[in-house]
């Protein structure tokens, strides 16, 4: 059974058609990243799946249940999901430990509080008041609150916004650990490297519609895209787009009789492909 099954999902706010017919299946144990520009409809979609927003039409099943009918009242269903929203409300007068410990009480099978604090890298801040945390540390606490209930399905809405590069890497390691436990994860992110590092599949959404769903390696024909070979020839930099970079490099090797000056061979990054897909060119 798929963890998430969505067909024909639609949602408007007055004249704004935020979600315009989305179909989406996410397998149990899969890490799926939803990508799209600001206002594309990601949060609306995710919040409908979480049971926080009403849809206008379409069919939605999350862990086998309709989040609108079952989710609101269904404590058992909510117990099985973890949520990290874009921003959380403040409970500034509690410590990190107290907050996570308090939240663990809402779940029937919570994870160990110390272990969770350790896994998000907040050991040294366990007894600090929340209002004294930095932005990135607050975000780590949000992630801790999302996983304390030991969820089968975890929703992460832009989880690493405000993280420094080191914290992002350790967050990625945490997600890999959760993957190892079989947790299904639906992630929204604006960081293409994050999607590439973590996601089994990505879905690109624009203007409320899914443009493509694919693996990060294959999105937008990336795996078969031409390579760009560049090198220096005297005073000038030369470049050539080719389906056969190896042949071209061989030819250049012969031409230069050895080392090719300033040689690079590149293929489009996930970000290049994504920007092309949503209609923004780098040039
Ligand atoms: P971001 O990357 O900025 O978080 P998003 O992809 O999550 O964007 P949504 O928040 O789903 O986008 O918004 C989709 C569209 O719906 C936008 O045009 C937004 O202005 C509109 N919208 C979202 N929530 C509401 C609301 N509560 N009332 C009215 N319009 C809304």
C-alpha cells in the first residue's frame, strides 16, 4: 500500500487557484521531495495531506485514511505522522528538553527524548530556554518535535531553512537514519542539492500543477542531456556541447598532444534542469 495517494486534488482561495488537479503516489519507505517556486502550491498540498486544510475536490489517502474525515478526529492516525511546519509557535519559557519531553507525552510510542536531542545536534542546548536559541537551533528543535512521536510518515516543510552548512549535513545524516528505519518522508525544499542528496523521487510543481515526477538523476531528461566540454585554446576559451564527451576529449588529447588546458566536462545540475522547467533561464 502506498503511504500517500492523491488524485485530482484541487484547492482555490477565492480567485486564486492554488492547486489545480494534482495526482501523486508516494510509496511506503520512500523519500519524496516536492519542488516549486514560491506560491506554486506546495504548502497548500502538504497541509491538505496533513489534515489542516480542506480540499475543494479530489481523492486523498494518507496511511490509508482521508485526512479530512479521519485526520481531524483520528488520534490514532495523527499518532502515526510527524510534522515539521515552516514555522512553529513560541513556547519560549521552556527549555529544549522540557519542550520535547512535553510533546513526547502526546504520542503512544515516542522516541527517547535524549536520543532525539542528540540526533538533531542540540545536546549542548538541552537545558537552554527556547527563546535563547539561534534561528538554526530553533529549526533543529522543530525537527526534533516532528520526529519525537516515532512517525511512520514524516512531513518536512523546508526543514533546513536557516541551517549552517554543517547543520544541513548532519540533518541529512539524520534523514538517512530515518530512511534506514523505513520512515516515509515528504519533503518540500528550495535547496536542489538537498533534494538530490535525499530524495528517491522529486516532483516539480508550478502554478498548482505537477510538471514532472522523476528521480533526481533523470528529471527533465537530465541523464541524457548533452555534456558541455570547455578548454583553453591559446588566448581563447572554447566550448562544445556534445552527446559524446569522451570522443571529443580523445580528439582534443591528440590535438594538444597530452594535457588539455583548463579542461572541464559538465552536465546540467538538478538546479539548471529545475530552473529550465519552471521557465527561468540562467542566461
Ligand atoms: P512557498 O514556497 O512560498 O512556501 P508554496 O508553494 O508553499 O509557496 P502555497 O503557500 O501553497 O505555495 O500558496 C499557493 C497559492 O495560494 C499562492 O498564490 C498563495 O498566495 C495562495 N494562498 C495560500 N494560502 C492562502 C490563504 N490562506 N488564503 C488565500 N490565498 C492563499
